[in-house]
């Protein structure tokens, strides 16, 4: 069940990312076509005496168009800036965000499913030990999902070796289950660092592009430098956005793991005390 949820989450995020990328590419093509049309119409408007009225006729429907107002939202603005930032670097930054979110959401699902009511579980196991012995207590632990129930089951399985044997099994399997809780954290940390790094690399590439344009034109006018500077700034912005989003998820996951670890340590101590009382 957890794997199905994780796979569905990954495919949903990737589908959203691919839709955004295709929309951004279409926006860039549409902008290029509009610029081409403007360049083709500009020479024809110069020899005419009625140039001013014709410009008004072109601008009037653009002001009254309802789609222009709808495109002023934050979502459409981000897509437009994504297209202007360059397909190579922006796609890699977006890939880091999508993959990082996929691993983060998978961890959140796993950690939430790993949470159990420790007090009720301890009460059920203690009651089962008194009424039906170790086998009944093992059935109770087997029916509950999560790392804590697994640790209790292993401790009950080694109960015939004495309290010391059960305690060693609990300590050993506690380390194994804590390692499972921290699974995939390294991947989240990788994409957390890689996103802004790719953004800064795009910044350097954009600056190099700006200097190349200056060298070709022999001029430092804003028009010459604007293209490379726009790529440099936009890649940095999207890289930082990726880092901020993943950092929030990463810290939440760390706090969740810390909370579960503290609960497991406290519950295992109480569980050993219950085994010691039952042994007496």
C-alpha cells in the first residue's frame, strides 16, 4: 500500500512538471511568433501617412482581451519566467524539485503510517501476556503495523532466552528500524543542494552569455546585456525557490523522525519493564 501511494505521488508530480514544461515551451514559441509578426509589420507601417491610427487599431483589442487579464496571475507569471530562463538549466532545476518532492512525500507517508499509539499497544501486550502468555502477545504485535510493533515482536520472540536476550534483540532491531526511518534522506539532501547549485551555474552561464554579446556588439548597452542577465537572475531565483521548498520538507521529516525515535526509546524501556514483571 505504501509503495502504491509513493508511486502514485511520483507520477502525479512528474505529470504536473511535464505539463508546466510543455506549457512554458508553447509560451516561448508563441512569444517568438508574435515578435516575428511585429518585425514583419513594422516596415509596412513606416511609409503610410495614417500610421498612428493603425497602431491604435492594433492595440485596442489587446486591452479589451479577457485572456490578458487572466494571464496576470502568479501561476502564469512563473511559467512565463520559466520559459525565459532557458530550457536547459530551468528543466534541470525543475527536475531537482520534482524528484526531491517525490522522495519527501514518500517519507512523510511512511512516517505517518509508522506512528502508533504506544500506550494502547503496551496495554494490549501486557494484557495478552497475563492472559495468554508470550504467543498471544506475539499475535498482538504481529497484527499492528509499524517499527515499534516489529521491535516488540522480536523481543517477544527472544523471550525464552531471558530478559537479557530479549533486551539485546530489542536494541538490535531498534537500530534496524531507525535506519528504515531515515531511508532516502540522503537523496532529499542531494536534490536540496543540487537545485540551487544548478541555479548558480545557470547564473554564471548567463553572465558569460552577456559578455559574449558585449564582445560581439562592441557596446555595453542595456539591450545587449539584458538577455544574458535575465537568464542569470531567473535561474538563481528558481534554484533558491527549489532549495526553500525542499528545506521545509526536509526539516519537517527530521522533526518527525526525532519524535518517532523518542517515542520508540521510551516505549521499549516500558516494554522491557513489562517483560521483567511477567518473568517474575
